[in-house]
C-alpha cells in the first residue's frame, strides 16, 4: 500500500459548465526541505560543504529565506473537484487546515479524513 498524509490548503466554490456548484479542494503533503546541496567532487568538496553550511546559517537568520532552506515545505499532491453530494459522501464538511490520508492500493485511491 502506498499513500501519504496531507492537509487541505484551499477549498473554493466553483461553477461547473452546466451551472452546478462544485467544490475545488487542494491537498498538499509536507516534506522535509533538503536544504542546499553541493554537487562537486575533488579537492574543493570539503570547502564547498563548509561554505554551504555557512550560507544555510545566514539564510536561516533571514525570516523570509529561513523558511525556504529549513523545515518543511508544502508539495501539491491532489486537486479534487466534488459536487455537493460527493462532499457529503466524503464525510460532510472538510475545511482548510484539516489533515487527510490519501491511500493508493489495488488500483484505488481513497481519501480519508483524519479522526481527532
């Protein structure tokens, strides 16, 4: 079985081509940011690694850049377009910030709301 834990980052009410109401739901997965990666070989490898470590420390001290080089980053994984009936089948209300499990097994994809 494959799958991942994600969370809802947006939920938008949209109109389908026939005038019906649909919900667009975007789910992302948080992944660890690998940071800066040195792709060198030879004599300069140690120096390059030391320089990258210093640069990462500097970037972490700058609020906007710190987020990009450390911690977790959201990776878009699933966008759903559901009718009101389908939303009810999913378990009713699903809101931004809620966690879900996306399971992939036996040719099926399941999306389950996290139980508290």
